[in-house]
């Protein structure tokens, strides 16, 4: 019986909210108040706890993760130090910047001080996700400062956060041509490192990281972004891959064999962007992983970064991509998803030019909802295992500075102040 229906009271049928005689009031309170508040609390709990936690809604299908910026885990003094460094770097950058002829003119954003105290991202990160990954702190450039110098402070901090919140953690990334330290490719005498030296350094890195984290990491991006956008084979020196340039094409296989030894219980991922967007790239990755499987290389998962936009790619292509890799017996995870407001032709347009009005936010919500439905289907088929968003609030998204520096974007589930956007509401309905 609901407290809003009629109750039998002192032998009389009366509405609950009609006037209750004074002497009976105490009796009423004892009999019904606990019942009443239990139901109200239950309703609130259902709304706030059961359906409003993003990961809860998908827990029977896949984990829902977020990339965590190291900044959201810093205290005020650390944030201030970072801000001062950023200001200094920006000044240097502006002094040395020479625009290429024909390049769009960007207004480089002045670094702004970070808000004091905890940012909303921190609470949301703890509450809404059951998987985390470091946005930058587990990249080689953040960790490997010299042949015997490792800085694990950022990675340790995220791991402590994950453990505190009962979350799984992924590792991004072991081998990538970006955000790698420069010294690793040099011989110390102004020349290039030899193949032997670079291999030794990479091996040492993979085993040192594995030694420290192997029991805590569910999946590792072993090689990141190795397929060329030009011809869809491995990126070479002309694509800025010094790994390929010095080690030759079998560096990918080798990295996976070492990673298997170093992280024997983690799933091993090859991760790239635009696989769901560009047919040629999708096929290029297919050929690469098919060959790896045939050679007995221990790759078990393809990571789709999924930095997509409001129009492209269509859901059907996302589905086909997941199923293509699934057909090789590989798992698929989505590693860096967001839905940018800027469609392909505006990709690099420097000006802010979209209004993030209700129409846009509703369209974005619908797009997220349709894609997550596709994810559910592919999880049911046993292929898709995790879905990770590349950030939490729009304010902290890397898309505010990529590909057009300083052009704000609106790609995630929470607005700049941490309020849920319609897309969040759709995914938690
Ligand atoms: C980005 C981070 O989000 C930025 O903070 C950083 O300045 C550059 O790298 N593909 C990847 C990620 O694999 O590591 C990139 O992350 C985004 C594109």
C-alpha cells in the first residue's frame, strides 16, 4: 500500500493528508513514518544510485571507463606550479613560432589558472566509472627520464585513486611515436641510437613497468597509432616513427612478445584512431593483426580510439569495424571516445563557430545513445569488452585544443561545471 493511498485509521477510512486528530498523531507517527520514509528513501536511492551511475547501466555488458587528467588529482600548490610552467612554456612557444604559409591562423589560448580545490571531474571520476586510464601520466615521456631514471609518481597516484574507488585500470601506452622522450632515440654523442641500444632501452622500459604494475593493470596499449594515414601500412620515419626508423618493421611484434612476459595476465591491445572512420585504415589494421596472429604474436585486442564527431562515422560502420576484428577471434575495446561538435570539413577550422544549443545537445545525446546500443549488441556477441571516454567534463577535454588550438569543443557527457548533459541522461535512462 502506498502512503499516498487511503488508510484505514481508527476504523474510519481517511486520506493520509487530511487533518489528523491531535491525540492520534503520535500513534500515526509510530506506525507509518518509518514505512513512509523507507519508501521515499527507496525511490530516491533508485533514481540517484541505481540509474544515475553510468557504469551501473552497462555492468552486464562492458566496463565504462574514463581518461583521467593528472591535474584533477593534484592539490592547489601542484596545480599552481603546473600553471606557472605552462605560462613559461607558452611564452617560449610564441617567441619561436613560425607559421607555415597557408596555415590557418590560430589564436593560441593563454593558459588560465586552475580552479582551487577539487574540480568536479574528480568526484564524477570516482562515482560514474568502473575503469580508469591516465590521459598522460603513463606515457613514456612522463615516466622514462633517462636510462636509469623512472618517475612513477603520476601512475602511482592514479592507481591509488582506482583502488580507493574499486576501479580497474588500463595502461596507455608502452610504444608510441608521440610523447616519447627524445633521449631514447639518441646515442648521447649527437647521433641516432643504434638498433641494439634502442631495443635494450625499450625492453628495459617494458619490463620495469610490468614489474611494478602487472598485478594491477587489466589491459595494456602495447603499441599506439602505428598505422599510417597515407598508405595504411606501418608508419615509418617519414611519418615521424623513430621506432620504425631505428628498429625496423618487426618492432611491433617484439613489443608484444616482451609485453606478454612483463604483463602475463593483462590483455594486450593494439590501439589506433579512425579505424571506424576510414575503410583503408580499418583494412590496414586488419592485415596487420591477421599477420600477427598467424605469426603467434600475443595480441588479443584491437583498441578503437573513436575520436568521432556528431555526424561521422555512421553507427553501421562502427558495428562493421567491431565485427571485422571480432571475426579474427580478437576482442575489441573502445579506448578514447568522444563526440566532437566539429564535422569533418570543419575539422581544423580555427574559429569557435558552433552554438552548443539545445538542438545540438539533443542531437549529441541521440548519437551517444545509438552508439551505446551498438556497443551493447557487440558486447552480447562477445566481442566488445570495455568502453572508455577520453575525459569527463567538456572543460578538461583535449579537443578544446585539438586540432584547432583554443577552439572550444563540447564532446563529453558533462558540461564545464560538471553538470550532466542530455547525453548523460540518455545513457542512464
Ligand atoms: C592526448 C591528451 O589528451 C592531451 O592532454 C595531450 O596533450 C596529447 O595527447 N590519441 C592518443 C592519446 O592516443 O594519447 C591522445 O591524448 C589523444 C589522441
